[in-house]
C-alpha cells in the first residue's frame, strides 16, 4: 500500500532557525532507514506556503490565479514522503519516527 506521510509546520516556520545539526542528523538517519527498508518511494521538502500559487476555476470558465496558498490556515505541509508499506500500521510506525525526527506534527493518508 502507498501512503503519504506529511510534515506540518507553522506558516512562519524558518528551517534555518528551527533545524539544528541534531535534527538534520535525525532526518538523514530516518531517510537512510527508509531506503534500507526498501519502503521510500519519494521524499521532498516544500518551499514556504507564502510562496504558493493557487488556481481556482471560475463560473465563467476562466481560471483565477493568485499568489497565495489555497488554504488559509496557520500551518502548512513543509515536506512529505511517499512510502510503500504493507499496511496502515506500518505507515504509522514510520510516521511516528518522522514526527520524532522532524519535531513536528505528521499526517498519514493512503493513496487510492
């Protein structure tokens, strides 16, 4: 089964200030462990939500483009993994490791 494991950060998250050497080492180790286990399909960090561009279809058939995140919340997805694991319990076990390594909230969702 494929799962999306997303790390959430507050909108004002600054990786330069928040991520020290120990955190970087923990995240690198987590990625190495995922690769060694053969479950990591993809990993990626995202630029801040304030740099997002949103496109919304309009009733007249046009598409409105705005330089802002689609959702107006106090948090955003800062990065994610796509994992190929046996089941939800396995995905949750890796997500727990991600929450510890990233010192952040994590969301897990299955792909169809």
